[in-house]
């Protein structure tokens, strides 16, 4: 009964033009089965491995990803990176020039770009100074035109997980969609929100093969959501949004040896994160290292621009977050391989030495 009460009316949330949409029907959508002669899609008949269109429903890849993420296939939408899922969600739910979206700040920059390109107002609610979520402040920014709330946990660029109870409270309190972007979840010890979508159908979880699964170059991301939401998102995406080459390669990198290898890489990254978090504060120019559940550290330093330039001059590129409100004086440093992390420490030590001797 409680579950029923928490169910939101997804149909009511859709843009009217999307609710009325007849999706493009591909040749392969219309014919389900196997044939010997395919003359339905105006493809070249001459086989070179890529002469046929890929499966628009991405059945085989979905099966492999569903297994890796321990979720149901019908709850899975696949996109050209999770960036595509962000854009498709906006196009499905938000009337341009009318509806609004609420996000936390600081957070992932794409929420801003994607809302701006879709002509949707973005209301940014500042996290507290320690980057924890202020659920009351966030809900105060929500009104009847708020179709989506973007939360990011672990958050980019701060690195911290958001409080689980706060996320659930927001999802229960509002009628719109609550997106929990879990791009970095595999580096945390939190199970994530994928198993909450059944009881709380307005939660949409975003994950990606770009981070811990080590496939950023392939461009595969996902939304994990109630099948009703997945169905509408699939209607709106380009029919062949994942190429056959992408599907083949992603499958190859999701086999058992690859999954075992990435598991080891994740555990090395977590150990290295702890080592960096311990070592960095010992360096003279480092003021603070924020706690992280992701594969990067947000580091407050004496002069972020100067240290950024110094590291760049030594061939080490980090992310300068000095101009991001709430992140003044910080650099975001990805955790690399152990020898790369050693180099970062060594160069920051050299920099601190040079500054002290100035
Ligand atoms: N969400 C967050 C929080 C990210 O940091 C990123 C990439 N930096 C993405 C989503 C997008 O990832 P992709 O499109 O590669 O799946």
C-alpha cells in the first residue's frame, strides 16, 4: 500500500507532444524473427561486418550490461554516453521556455549545458560548505513547473556521496523526476539507487561505462528507470544511437576476464585515492583534501591557477575548478596509475619548494 502511495503519475509528467508521439519504426522493428534475405532497410547487401544497421533495441548489449549492473533489462536505456540520457530526459519531460529543472551546485557542468540548449530554466541550489545536500533548500526551489531534479552521487567535482535519506525524501516529496547521477558509484561502497526505482518510480539512475568500466572512448551510458520511462526515452532517442562497432567493443570489454580486471583496477584506484588523500596534505601548498567516494580528489591549494599552470608546464593536466562557485581555490585531480600519482606528488612537492624559496 505504501509503495502504491509513492507511485507518481509518469504520463502526466510527459510533454504533451511526446505523449502523443508515434515513434519512428525501423525496418527491423516491424519484422521480428530471422530471415535469410534482408531487403527491407536499403542497406548494401555486401557483407563487410558493418553493412547492416545495428539493433535499435540493443538487446544483446542490454543483457550484458544488465548482468554487470545487476538490474533488469527492461529498466535499461542505453545512450551515447550518459550525456545522451541527460538530453533525452530533458526532451521527454521539459517544455522549453515553460518548465524548469533544479540541480545542486557545484555539480556536473552538463546539466547546465543540456538545460540551456533545450531552453529550460535551471535553478541551482548550493550544497552546504562541506558539499552535503540541503534537502530543505532544494525542495524550496521546486515548484509545479519543476519536471526534473538532477542530483549527482558521488558528486562531481566534490567527490562525496549525497545522503541517502535526503535523496529519498526529495523523490517522495516531489511529483517530478529525480535523477541520481551515479557515474562514479563503482568507486564508492554505496549500492546506489537502482533497486529503489521499483518502489519510487520517479527515480532515474544514470550510470556509464566511461568511468570504472574503462570505456570512455566507446560512448556508452545508461539510464536505469521504471520501464514506463525507459519506453518513452527509447521512442525519443535516435533509432541507431549506438553503432555496431560500439556494441561489439562494449560486449568484448564486458566479458568475465574484463570484469575481473576492472574490479581489480577499481580496488587499486580506491587504495591510491586513500594514499593521495593522506600524502597531499603533507605538501606545503595544499590546504585541504575533500573526502571522496569517486576516482578523483578535490584539493584546495594556496594558488590554484599557479599550481595548475606549473603542473601543465610539467605535462600533467588536472582540472582547475578555481572559477566554479563553491570550489574557489581548488583543483580536481583524477586518481591515475600508482606511478602517475607519484609524479603528481613529486611535482607538487617541487612546486611547493620553488614557491617557498621564492
Ligand atoms: N555524469 C557525471 C557526473 C560525469 O562526471 C560525467 C562525465 N564526466 C558524465 C555523467 C557523462 O559521462 P558519459 O557521457 O561519458 O557517460
